[in-house]
């Protein structure tokens, strides 16, 4: 969970996020105390815009400062998809062991490795977009 802190008021920070977001080709959506920030994909190269990354956060008031706490999410349910795939692979593996189907056991191993490689690839490709959004938020909250 990421956290950004500033002495400014929430409304001033939201206005700054929107103005600077347009300059940096970022979409900033706000609704009450929540904010979503994501890249305008058509404005970025394949490196930053390859994986849809969003920062979803909530503004909190702590003593004399405004805090934005949030996390990065993908444009799709990566962890849910992986969990379901692992569950299905485990069930298939168990049935293959029980029925002594060695070909299916090997296939389950190959699919698990491919799934792991996909997860690593997605996290690697999303790193530059996460860094871009994090740098943007640090810049706004330093002002």
C-alpha cells in the first residue's frame, strides 16, 4: 500500500492532480474521497502502456495534513485469474496422479510454469507505468 502526505487541503490537491495529470497524459478520476489515476494508453509507448495499471486511493485527514493511501491494480483481475488457474491445475494434477496419467502430470507442470512466466512478465511490464504514476504523485504531494 502506497501513502502520500501533504500539508495542503484535499480540494487543492485534487485540482493539482487534475491539472498536472492532463500535462503528463494521465487520467485522474475523483469521486468524493476516492481517486483513480491511470495512463492515457494512446499517448504512451508500448513500454509504459503495455499493461493497464491504475492507482486507486482514498484521501484521509490526519492531524494537520492530507494523506492519500492506495494501491496499484491492473485493468484485469490478474490475481483472481491466477488463483483460479492454479486451483484448476491442482485438481487436474490430483486426478492425473490418481488415475496414473503421466502425460497429464507433465502437462500440468508445463502449464504451471507458463502461468508463472506470464505473472512475471506482467509484473515486469507494469513496473514502468507504476513508477511513472508514483513519480507523478510524489511530485504533486511535494508541491
